[in-house]
C-alpha cells in the first residue's frame, strides 16, 4: 500500500552512506596501525631479525620500513615518527659494511680480455748509415755528381770484360822481369812529360792486353810501351805529346812510320775498345768515401803504383786492388778500418780484402831491384810527402788489427 507523505516508517535506522564509508576506513586504518605497531622495530617482540653483512647491504629492510611509513602517514590521522628507527638501521648497515670490508674486501675482478694471437713481426735489421759522398758537388756541372755512382757501377761491370790471363806462358822472348823494366821506364816518361797518373795506368793496361793477343820480341817491347803511352795520352790528356817527342824519348831507336804502324796495330787488336777500368780511378773514388787526406791518398797511390811493375798483380781486379791499397794505407796511419760507406760504394767487405792487404804489406818489405827505382824515387820526394820511406807493418800486428 502506498505510504502517506507525513507518516514515519518504523524500523531500525540505517546508517548513511557517508558515515558507513568513514567507519570502514577508520576500521581499516586502526587495523593497519595495529599491524604497523606490531612490525615496529621499537617493540621488543616485533624487531627485525639480524641479517648477515651481505644481506644488510641490499637495504631491503630499509625500503620496506620506508614504504610502511608512507602508507601509515596516508592512512592514519596520526603521524608515527620512524626516523630514529631508519637511522639505526643505516648505522647498523654501515658498521656491518666496515666489518665485511675488513674481512673480505669487495673488489670486482675485471674480466680477462681474450688473448688474440698476434703474428710476430720480424725484427727490423738496423742498416748502418751510408753517407752520400756526391751531394756536395751536385751544383758543379763538371763533376757529374748525379751520375757518379752509375758511372762507377758501369766500370765495375766492364772489369769482367778485361780480365787478364797468364799471357807470359805464350811469350817465348819476353819475361816478367822484362815487363817490370819496361814499366819502370814508362814511369820515368810519365814524370818527364808531366802526364796524369791515369795515363800511366791506362798505358800499362794497353801493353798487357796487346801482349795477350800478339806474340812479340824483346826488341819491340819499348816500341809497344811508348806507343801505348801515346794512345793513352790522346785518351786522357788535354794536350798530349806529339809523335816526335816519343821518338826522342826512345833515343831515336824507332822510325816515325814504325811508331804509327804500332799505334794502328794496337788499336785494331783491341778493336778500339780502350776504355779499360784502371785502379787509380777507383782509388780516388774510395778515398773520397773515406774522407782521406792527401797524405793518406798519396800513400795508397804509392802502394798501387808499386803493383804496376809486379806481374803477379796483373790478374787482380782493379777495384779490389784499389780498395786493398786504401785499407792498408788507413791501417798504417791508424785512421780506422773499412766503414759502411766504403763497403757500399766499393762493393767489398773488409774480409774480402784481407789476403790482398797482407800481400801488399809484404811488397813493401821486398827489397827492389837495383834497376827498378823509378817508383820509390818518385814517392821519396817532399811533393809526395816522402811516403816511400814509410816502414811496413809487422805481419802479426797487421793480422790482429784486421781481425778486430
């Protein structure tokens, strides 16, 4: 039945919706406060259990306490001060951390990198420094410094073409002593005409190469020598002597036609190839490499010129003979040994020259023949520093120096 407007309904009072929510929230908050009170570390029963040192480092208990604190502040009307509890936990953690650091320090061991096999690099060989001996004359157009090394390399190659055999075996009327007398006379001619040393060395080479191909008599030997000097003078000198000068120096033993005919015979026999490598050119080149002074160079020239008369040195390579003469001169003057620069430009190491150096030193001790005095007399003059008077080295001492 419908109820009138002013009538009051009988029954129990129901709470309002707002109040019910309030009571419910208050009930929950009271329960949460009671739970928080039980979990509080200040109470003797609800305190946290002790953990190991590594457990306290994680600060897990601290985070739980702080989270509970935040929830309590939001839910309850009263604020529970938990700061002293949190500070106590932090202090305990610090104490435990210090104890653990003393016992077992926490050090993170870095991971060992994987060893990648690296191929071993070859140890570079230390090349000794070689001095450029031609750079100082690059501005001199007459020195041909930029082509100097190529020129001497070409002369080294030509040495193989002009190797002399033992030609005295097929010469029935000429001996090694006769050749020595002829060379001694050619040295006097070079001095009288004031010719270059290159002219003398080339003339001796022309005589040897001609006698390799032609059998000659002893009465023609002086004609061959004088004609060889004439050809070498035309090749080396700016103003070579004329034919009449050579006829005069031979004491008119030969006629003009004979001298000209011999000149034609020598040139045709050698096929006009008379640019023969000589030791003197190599000697000057090597002395420049060693920065040798004029006195040392003159001593080496004396040693080299002494070999012109000796038939035993005919088959020696001109470059090797020049290098050996210079090495002996440097040793006699106590100016050091064979440097890397000398080895580079000469193509010979010190061990290659030792046998020839010993032979040259023995040549100085050899007493010359009474008729062969031209070379020693020439180099006994003050102009040549009197190097012919130098005493040879003791063979045992020389061997010790060469081995060191």
